C-alpha cells in the first residue's frame, strides 16, 4: 500500500528526460516536414503550368486552322509565369511547309526559388481534324 501512495505522478527528472527525447525527435522530423511542404508547392506549380499549356493547346484545337499562329499567351494561374506558343509548319524538316498539318508547342516558364522552370507540351493539329 505504501508503494502505491509514493507513485502518484512523474518526477521532475522523468519529465526532463521526456522533454529531451521529444525535442530530439521533433528536431529530426522538422526538416523533413519543411522539405515536404516545399516539394508539394513545387508540384502544385508544375501542375498549374502543365494545365495552362494543355488549356492553350485545346483552345488552339478549336480554332480555325488557317488562323493558328505563334506568340505569347497569358498564364493567370501562376504569378510571374509566361506562356509561348510555337506553330511549326515544316514538320518533316525538308524546307517546305506542310499545308494540312502543323506541330504546336506550348511552353510555360515559371519561377521556383529564383530558378526558371519550364513545361512544354507538343501536339499535331490537322486541317481536317480528328473526326474526319
């Protein structure tokens, strides 16, 4: 009975040991959490850049074939990002332009930690379309 009355709680040394163990554990885990958050943000930016390029390509697929042209486009989903479309008419590299098909490259440049990253998507668009 005397033993039960003596052990009513933690001693100060037990609490200090617990705090020391927790601080070592948390100091080991904290950098991993920070790195995970950083990688997650980078993945989100890459996804938004890919979606912006895909959206522009789909917009061009719905446009009139004779009005397809190269140039910049707006990337409003990523602050500071720029988008560029290239419409290439000499697909096979023989020096003559194709008349019924073009290659379209849509690229989005964006910044991550002062480094410029880029996403580029390519497709072919024909005058007759896919369904015909």
